[in-house]
C-alpha cells in the first residue's frame, strides 16, 4: 500500500513537471538529460487586452514572439480612429548584468548586450554623474546655455552645455522631488513649497501652500500647477498687485484626489492629473473645474502624455493605456499596452526622420522605444536603475535621469550619421 502511494505521488510529480517549462533551459543552462521539465513552448495563456480577451501561445525559447492578436491605434484618411494589427514584436536582447559590474568572462561571445542601448539612429553623447540619488527633474530653459537637474539628494546642479561640467550646486537640505522651467523661470518642488528662480534677474521666491512633497509640476494657460503629497493641485498665476512681495499669486487649490498627485500634463484645454489613488482626473484649464475621472488602472498612475487627440497614461500595474475623446465630455479607454514590469515614466518625441516615438521606462531598468501609433518596438535603453525623468533638447538632443543620479545626454541621428557612427559601449 505504501509503495503504491509513493509510486503514484512520483507519477503525479513527473506529470506536473512535464507540463511546466524548465527554468534552467529558459536561461540556456540546463544540464539534465533527460529533464523532467518541458524543453518546449509554454501552454496557452489567456490575457485581457483593451477589455477584449484573447489567447496566444508564447514560445519561451524562440528568437521572436509569436503573432499576438493585439490591436494598435492608427488614423485613416478621414482622420478617424481605426484599429489595425501591429507588426510582430521582435525579441530584443537584454543587457549583461555581469558586464554592468565589470566581471563578464565571455567578452564579445556573451549572448547578452555589452552596451547601454540597442537600436538604430541613436547615440549617447555624454554621461554626467555627480548626483548621489535619483534625478527627479531636468530643465533646459529657452535661450540659456545651462542645464538644470534636481535630485532627491537635496541638490539642484547647473551644468554648462558647452563643456558638460557642473558650474554650480544649490543645496536645499531636503529632497528635490520635481523641477521644470518656463520662460526665464526655473521651478523647484520641495517639501511644503515651490522655489521659483528667475535666471535673468537672479531673483528667488518661495511659493507656499502645498502640504508634503511637491511631486509634479507643469505650466499651462499662464498658470503654474503643482501636484502635492496631500492630493491637492495648487495653482499660481502672475500677481497683479504692485506691492506684492512675490510675482506669483495662489489662485486655486484643486481637490478631488484622495492620495498624492504624482503626474500632470496639459492638452486640448485641459489639465490632467494622475494619482496614487489609481485615478486620472481632467480639469477645465480655464475654470479649473473637474470635468471627469478616469478609472482604469489598478495601481499608481505614474505618467501622463498628451499625444495628438489622445491621452496616454502609465502605471505600476504594468500597463500603458490610450484614452480618446468621445461624443460626450469624457474620454474612453480604447487600447491597453502591457509591459512585463511596472511602468515608471513616459515621454513622447520625434526622431531625426520625424517619426513619432514613445519612450516607456520600466522597473526592470530598461526603456523601451515604440514607433507610434503602432506600438511596434524599435529599440531599448538600459540603466543601472530605472529612468525617472526625461527632457527634450534642441537639435535632436534629449536627456534622461535615472535612479543612481546619472544624467545622460542622447542624440538622434539621421540615416547617414547612423551608418557612420559606432555605438559606444
């Protein structure tokens, strides 16, 4: 009796093993022959995509993904939204973790990348490493030859755009959690306040009102909006009072979120806010009244981008959602893109050929580059810690700041330049 029970238990264990893929074979280092686990593709799995269930089979050991029935956005000749199937998404290599630490023994024979990026028409120009902690904001004021970066190490560094050297350091003694520029002004979000610098007159002002860390800021309709840890969005406009001690006046406090406001964007006469309460709110930019609340994410809303007639949102729930205007006043979720890891930040830009690219920074310390509107992957950036912020510059330049405090300068290349430039390791 005991022998038969033990034999049956072993058969069940063997059967279960043969329905599961071998983790060591997935990593390319299984040395068992025979192996009780599968050296074949995974079973069918059902996922939900834009509220429509679909099924696909993924071969974990193939060089490319199977065709998935994902749907992507495009626009037809009548300027209407339509749905098409995107091209097959290629499987891009990963960066070698041993190479990052300087101890990969395989050299050029390593199956993983020994490079900080993978793709075409992109080059790393400079790496500026003086911040000690995560970079939370990058600003390049118009008409200035200085680059500003803020960090949770409590400092704002000012970089000379010609030499790449740090020309000045301002130490606040508290975390800098956001930084933007508008005209001659540089705004720095700290605990319980926003610091405003005029780089032309060299004057400095403190904008009081926020409670907790100021996590996000944006300027729209001649108004500075600041999202704070208390869930309130504070709004300042230029002061008309001649005797005022500050050129800015607090004109409104936008309430509605139950937790911290993490991200802000402005588009199509609206202010959009994303929060730790997992919701997105749309505010009329003139009346500052809340017009809508979008509930689709299941974790913190980390980033918002207005693109054409659409709003793109990302979250730690591993999704990027696309929202489009309806006949009503609200927006409707029409597409959901899924990543393997939580999404930290989004940024939209154009390459040297004028193609629209979406940058998607994830918790696995990589940034995926997607052609828009198809969401087909065209490259990837790698960092030691996740990229936390992006900023666009002139002449095809853009900047990224990551969790280690590294500020990297990148440049888009045209076809001729890309063919003659060798990507640096």
